[in-house]
């Protein structure tokens, strides 16, 4: 039996025939949020472990990128809004049922925290830096003593932020590709891995890079496992989710996803990192760049493909 | 009280009068619409069947668009009507993503817009514009909790379905089959 649907008198821009209301801004926002979460998590972790000296890039220097990433991310979100001048409405209520709302609030907490964190290390980065005002000097001095407490807060908020980047999508029951709770951990792990790649790229210290590469290999393995899990879940679920999975298993996103995300963005860099650990000489920026690129493509693909999937009726 | 609509798919001829009536009544910008007609053709020639449906927002009882709205612009008012307050809406598009029926659109002015069950007319005791204009009288509207309302009577002796009940939104458009 064949079934055909005609919709007459309806051709709304960005909705018909396929929903395409979120463009590059949202995936970029999720991507930058993920990187920021990754860097913050490891900065917090190694501070708590008392490894500020050995892991200087992780703890001190890479976090300078976090506020930049977050501000750029928020700016991308802002660009996505169609009624921008009412942006402040986001911050007049807290709506726990809406991931968009608690995500915006999380960013409101995370961004100043990451700025303060970097401020406490500014003097080490720029030795003759002068805060000029005594009050600022004292405040920064106060926070410098509270780094451990801040590290705990950063780790916690990094996990919230990382999971949020996935939950933002998975909360939409109407889009079968997104409507799976695996997206939370998957985006978190992917965010941690892209954060690590940034740190590895920046670090000049061999031991630090070694430790980070080892962690990264584990994270990539977890990510690959979660991706397999994602598809197993889809293929054993309802018709709409099977259809969503088929976009990646022969459908229009197959090549982009498997070649750029899975092979070039995960598997290949993991192999390079393993070889590098075994003593082969591989410029470290190659796997780092591949991971960063793969993470970006992953978010673009997920956002775009998800909007195509829908209920059938 | 809960407003609902019953759409007689056996009587609808797909003339799109309801679409035009809505566009006129609600000043819907050119190229957009709050209701539309779906023709569902099924079967294998020569035995085919056509189902005509006048669709719009389902004013869901469990509305995901209200839940996911970060500002509270999307909200439910008396009678279960789902409304959007224009100057609270930031145009983030979350509600558009959350609607299984693609019933919302982004208005050229930035906010999100959709069917209001002509709330401004209901307040004056009138029917929705689409119901009033339908030449075949295939749209029935009213309070579904009142057993003698037009919609309840229409549903009484007929078989009906709702669209994508598995999405779990408890939609309030009933299609008479
Ligand atoms: S049909 Fe869509 S827009 Fe209307 S109430 Fe349901 S989810 Fe919301
Ligand atoms: S687009 Fe407007 S109505 Fe829709 S979820 Fe965002 S703020 Fe709410």
C-alpha cells in the first residue's frame, strides 16, 4: 500500500517541507559550550589533585580560552534569536522544565566563574600586570586563596554545562533523532574530548601531553561506545526512530557522519595518539585538530538531521 | 472547561476557506498560515482513499511548547488555549522544535505565532473564524467537558482519531473518520 501526503496552501519559510529553524548558531553554541566544559573540568580536576605545577597548561593557561569560548557561544545563541531585543526576558524567570532556560542560567554562573579563575592567574601570565585599584587587587587576592573551592564548583558546573549541550536537544520529544537520553552523556564526553584536544594542542610539556593523550584515548573509546549504543537504541525503537537512524545508515548524513565524525574525528586521532604514546613522531596538532573538527561536524550533523526527523501521521 | 475542535474528514472538501478566513481574521503575514489542509491519499490505484484534514495547533493538554519555553511567553490560558505573549518571546525557536505538529512559525517580526483558537472572538461569545466560514460545516468547536457543546455532540456518535497520540501531548483536535 502506498500513501502520499499533500499539504496544500502551506509553505512556511524554514518549516516546510522540512523544519530548518536552527542554523549554524545553535551547533556552534553547543560546540563552544562543550569545549569550555572540557577545559574547565580538567582545570578543576588537576587543581583538586594538587597538580598545578606539573599541569600548568591545563590548570592555568587553557582556562583563559573558556570565557572567550563562552562569550562567543552566548553571542551565537543571541544571533539565533529572532526577537533579539527581548533577550533579557531569559533572565527574568527560571523555568526548570525548559533546558533553554536553565542552560542560559548555567552560563550566567559559569562565565563569571571562569573569568575570575583566569583573573587569579593573570599575574602569572603577565608578570608586571597591575590591577590598578586596590579593591580589585584584594578581591582577586581573596579568590586566589579560594582556588580549591572554585575548582570544585568548576568541575560540577562543567558537567552540568556539558550534559546541558546534549539535553537541550534530547528534551524535544517531537524530534525522534534527539529524543534519547544518551545525547546528554554523549555530548558531555565529546565536549570533554574537544576540551582535552585544545589543552594538548596548547601544551608544551611532554608529560602533561602524555597524561592528556591517555585520558583522551579513554574518552574517545567511551564516545565510540555511546555512538554504537545510540544506534542500537534507535534501531530497536519505534518506526520514527528507526527512520531517524536510517539518515545515518544509508541516508543523506551517512558520509558526513561516519567519515568526518567517527573515522576522521574519533578513530583516526585515537590511533595517532596511541602511536605517539608508543614513541612514533607525530605532530600533536594533527590529532588535536581532527578531534576539534570532528566535534564541530558532529554538532552540525546532529542539529541539522534532528530537525528533519518527525512523527508520522 | 477545555476548548476542542472536531474536524469531519468525511465532509471536508479541502476548499481552504478556513485557511483564508484565518489569515484575514488574524492578519497573518503573506506566505504564512496558522491552519492548513492536508490531503492524505492512501491505497493502490484504482482503490484509493483520500482523507482531507484541516489542521492547526492542537492546543495540547500536555503541551511541550509551553514546557520548553525559557521565558514563559508560551503559556496556557483558560479553556486550555495555548497562547504566545509576543513581547515575552525571544524567538529562540525551542517551541517550534518541540511541536510534533509543526503548528508554529516564526513571524517576520521575530516572535513566534500560531493558532489562538481565535481567543479574541471567543471572548465576545463568537466562534472561531474558521468554524464560521466553513461551507460544509465540517468544523465543530466548543467546550469538550460540556456534553451538549457542538464538539461533544459531533464526537458522540462518530469514530474519531487524534494525530500522533504517541507523541504524548494529548492533542485537542479530533478528526472524525
Ligand atoms: S500543537 Fe504544537 S504548538 Fe499547539 S499546543 Fe500542541 S505542541 Fe504546542
Ligand atoms: S520562541 Fe518564544 S514562545 Fe517559543 S520557546 Fe522561545 S521564547 Fe518561548
